[in-house]
């Protein structure tokens, strides 16, 4: 852990799953432990990514002490499924606002 936090710049990107990125039903409980361990080792912000796709996920990791959430695949999926760029951007705005609202 010490080597990771020393080598990082700006913030720590905590990958919440083993495997490939993509939306998940829930966040593994071990992420809470990892956030706490990283926080013990550094004052740098900790952002959690991989599998974060819903407001519930953002609220959960925020409650566990994460400083940020990184959402990628869910946004790409919304844009890809939209009938037009405008529709995609509208859906993206709605998702982004719901994710932001989940942060206490």
C-alpha cells in the first residue's frame, strides 16, 4: 500500500473489482476495507471506479469514506444506446445529476 500511495500523484484511483469494467448490481464490501486502508496510508483523495454506475453505488462508497466516484461504462452505454447525440446528452445529464445528488 505504501508504494502505491507514494507513487501516485493527485489522487488514488481505487479499482473496485477484479476483472473488466462495467456496470454491477452492487459494490463489493471489501471496497470499504480498502478505502480505510488507503486513508490510513495517505491524505490524498481516494476515488473509486470500475463497476460504479448508479446513485446507490455513489452513496455507498461516499458513506465508506471515498472522496470521489469514477463512472465510465454506464455513461458510454447511455450515449451508445441513444437515438441521437442530443438524446444521449440529455440522458447523460440526467444520470450525472442523479449521481451528484447521491453524495451527502
